[in-house]
């Protein structure tokens, strides 16, 4: 099991990475970088990214030798 913090996950923009508490203009909507997202999707995506970064970091040290690190940024 991998524990990942959910802190600020629903208020961090998935496009620019900026923490934007005022981007939730209505319940369930996150608006930033001229884009509108479902706030739950923002939270889930950020938690997934944290998990992937956390597991990739530990895997690259103990298992993967000579491979490139997996990119942590996804563009939409
Ligand atoms: Zn943004």
C-alpha cells in the first residue's frame, strides 16, 4: 500500500500546477488557465500524479537501472 496525501489536491491546477483556491467558482467546478474541469477529477488526477511520482522515485532507485524517469507532467 502506498499512502498519498490528498492535501490541496482539489485546489491545484492540473494545467499550470499553481495552487488556486479561488478557482472553484461553483461547487464541483474548477476554473483556471481558461479551462473548466470537474473539481473531483482535479483532485483524483493530482492524487494519481503524486502516486506515480512517489512510486517512480522509489522504483528508479531500487529496481530500474539505466532507464529514463517517467515524465510527471501531462498536457491537455
Ligand atoms: Zn492553471
